[in-house]
C-alpha cells in the first residue's frame, strides 16, 4: 500500500507540501507522530481555536465550515486576516475537526455543520474577534520586547513595527513570545472604513491546490489495507434484501468480500473498478412487499386533490374568505414542481477506519455533529472517540448535509459487518445517488388572489402540498404546530403588503421517497409560484409588474432598493430589439432567503418553433457587508446556471416507485452554450454579512418565466418547462 500512496503523492505533487498535507494520508503510527511533531514545531502560537501562527510566518485559519466549491474557506480566512493584519499570501486554511464545543455553528446552537448559507454570517463576529485577539497578543509581545507602548506599534501585512525607533519583526519572529502573553478578554475591532481585505477581491485560498491536483478529496485517501466498497441498493424505496448469491461476485479478480448491510449488499475489493464489476456480477433477490410503488403522476394527482381542501394554517393576516367574497375579480393558478437530484460533481463517498482508539472518518464532511453522534451510537463509542477529518467536497447543494447520515452510516455499517478488520472507502457511482439518494421534494402550489372594485390587491391565499424534510430528523423541533418551516419559507413571509393573506400547508406522510434540502430549500419553489403568480395578478390589474411590486413593497425598503437596482441596470421599460421570426421579452422577480435579498431581471428570445434562449440576466443583491466581491459574483453567476438547469431540463420521475433517471444522459444539466450573459450588482452595506451560497437561486426561474410570458403571452406553471409549448 505504501507504493500506492507514494505514487499518488507524486502524481498530485503532495511531496512538495508540508507535514500538514501528509496528515491526510498517514494514520496512527510513526508517520502520523512525525507529522504531528513537525506541525507542532511550526505552530508556536495558537491564541484561539481558529488561528495558528507558525515560527515560519505561516498563518493558518481553522475553518469550521466545509469548502465544497462555494469559496467559504477564502471568506472565513479573509475575516481573520483582516483583523490580524496578516500578509494574505501567507494565509492558509485547514478544516476543523468535529468538535461542537469549539466549532459549533452559532446559527444552529450546539451543533457543528455547514448549511443554510450560514458560514460567513455566523462566523463574522467570532472570526473578527479571533483575528483581533491574535493581533493584540503579537503587539503585546513586541511592546514587551522593545519596551515601548503598544499604542505606538503598527501592524501591516504580517509585519509588526515601531515607526519611532524603526524596529520591526515578522509574525513568525514574534510567535513564540506572543504565545506567552495573556489572552485578552476583550479586543477592539477595526472600523470598517479601515478594512484592507474585506470588500476587496482576494485570491481564493483553494485555487492553487485544485489547479495542481494537490487538493485532498475523499477519493485521494489511501490507507494501509484499505478496501473499496460499492453497494447494491434496492430498486425501490423501502425494499429489503430477500436473498443474494455472491459466488460470481467473489470470482471477480480483486473482490475480497461480500456482506449484507441494512442498506443492501456491499462488495468489497482492492479498488473501485473491481468492486463495481463485482457488484455487476452479484445476484440479489429483493423483497418489495413493503416498498413504495407510486409513480410521479400518481403522487401529483394526490397533491392536486389535497390542494382543493384547507390545510394547516402557516400564516394568516386578515380574512381572505371575506376579501374574496367582496372581490370584483379573482385570479387563480396552480404550479407543479418535480423531485430534483442534487447531482453534485463528486458523488457520495466516505472513508472509515475502526480501531482500538475509536473511529476515524475522512470525507467532505458537512454535518459533523449529526454524523459524529450517529457513528458513536452505531459503534458504542463516546462521541469524542469519533474523529472526523474534513476534506474538500466536490459540490453538495445540500446532499452531504444528510439529516440521516445516510452514506456515512452505510460506510460504517460495512466496517461493522467486517468487524473492523480493514479501513473501508465507500464509493457511490452516479447512478447510486441518482436512483437511491435524497431529493428536493415534489410540490404542488395553488394560489388565489382577490382584487377589489378600486383595482387593489386585497387578498392572497396560497396552499402548498409536499413532503416535510424536517419531520423525523434531528431538526424536527423546527416543525411547529404541524408546519414544516422550510416547506413554506418564502411564502409564509411574503414581503408584499396584502391586507388579507393566508398560507396553508398539506404535508402527506405516506409518500416513501427520501427528501432533503436542495440549494435554497423551500424558496426553490415558493419564489417561483409567488413571483410568477404576482405577474399574473399584475396583468389582471393592468399594472406594470415592477410598479405593482414597488407599491406592495412600501414596508420593505431593502427589497425595493434591490429590485430598483436590478431594474435600472437592466433597462426595464426600454424596448428589446427583435429580429424576424423572434419574440423577445423581459421579466423580473425578487425574493428574500437566508436573510439576503436578490432580484433578477431576465431577457429571453423565443423563436417561432418554441426554441428558447435566455440572453441576459441582471442580478442585484443585498447581502450585508461583502467580504469578497469576486466570490459573491461567482456565487450569483453560478446560481443562474444552477437555477436555469433545473428550470429547463431537470426532473426526477418515478414509475411504479422506481426512479427513471440514472445519469446525466437522462438528468441533463445546463450546457455552456445555454448560459446567458450575467451581470451582478451589489448594494453597498455596512450591515453584518448574510447568506450568499443559496439566495441567488430562487428568483432566477420566475424572472425567466415572466420574461417568456412577456414574449409569448404563455404562462409556465409546471417545471421543467416544455419548450414545445412555446411555439407560435
């Protein structure tokens, strides 16, 4: 196995790295001890859980949140480096271990994890204080050494200096002395006017490693004696193994063992390909007597019937029924949304080793506390003996934050089934996750609006039908009076001033399809239904969609400002040039999610045959203080592509309980030629940062849909859209 490790290290340039990189591969034993010793030698100064300054001038920020491509590590490091006045080129980032006492998500309570676009927002003050504490202790050490007043010392770009005497020292030169200083109980944070890194484009800290191949993902982990596992999962949800024949699978070269686990049958081999071939040769008879057998159309029909009856009230302002009874015009529409896969580029995977010292895990870890406790329960260990090494993840969109710790527990079950005799790397292929993973719930929405004799919008009722993500999960406490908060978010907190507003929810409990948060969660469907329906209402009222929104947003100036910015930059109200055989339109939408407000204005071209091109998308955002404008821009640009893919192409469908899609041939993502020109504009703010990873998704699709309607006059009430319906 050492030959394999060295080959991989050479190929990915790991031998050029420091001892810290070696830790990703070297386990308990001499190599690990040596790595630990080397790291300690360079880590002379650790003022808190988030910062380590080495005598070699290295500045390491310990990130409690997962880097899965969204730029979190760069943002977190920027906050610390700003208050520390570090040299950005010396800053590196290391994933934090699973330890909720030190690294809990402050937005969640006593739990560590990444999600809900909370990483920067919940770390903002915490990491500013961490950096300021380190700076104060370096200054104190320098003042003591030079026998000068701390107030006379200046810190800039990793150098501490005393201008009056000309003396200076690097962070590394002061690290050992600073470690002996008393940690201050209070520190003074910078005036935002003096920020030098925050608000500026800072080069991402993970770019080089991801470019030269030295970045560590789960697939890069090779442990002595490790086996690779691929699992045969049931073809339907709720099915179990009735019997299996492993003889042909064991005859495949490289296959070492075949074991049954609660999730199916695992084939263990010396490498991934052998495990995959072994699974192909495996014969399994499934017991589907208790399996879920409905198809997507049958589920939707049930939902449509439910929507005709009152649901649990999530929000009630005024009396909708009374407003409807006195209305001179009623507008109604229904909207349907399919199940969606997360389809992250790196499918699920996990490495687990069980030994006398406990359990150790390597993966793109997103829910440390949930997974740590689930593993501890399975193995009968105290949580402290479950060590989790957080690596990079190749995307997630919510999938790795599984409330049930599904793939992590699957790897653990395999390790348990072989009595821990070898470390196991579980590998899911694309089809495993597409056909047997977790999905954005299928939802049906029914909306009604009441317009009075003066042409005013006086009533709004919104009924939603869909599965609860929170019920039965570690987050079940968020379900209040039967209302799953993430099902109705974006609908129950509608910002528009409507005197009679009622939002109702039906939550079916007999649908056996596993559901999970998907990028922007409930807002991924509520923004579409509310913003597209509001355009329908504006047409019925004879009002410009922008004018109506601004009137209804009189009590929400942040929303209005973002919407105005997007509309102004897009040239709202100016005519679009049309070529022969083309119909062009412009549409808009605005939505708040994760405490950030985003507005989109889209321009589209629809040809007579119904073919569609999204030409331009203008985005405006208020996400508080912008830590890194380049990262905010990247997230919003990426959100446009992500949302358009779901709107134009993506759907998970079931037939007799079986998922019909398996890979990107049947679940196509957005192609590069379909990507529009994207412009991003940020509202200046001194408020604390809010989320950015998810808020850019919700208002894209409704803006595009409204643009299509403006071009064609046709309403789009079911996703993904069918361009054949747009033909002239």
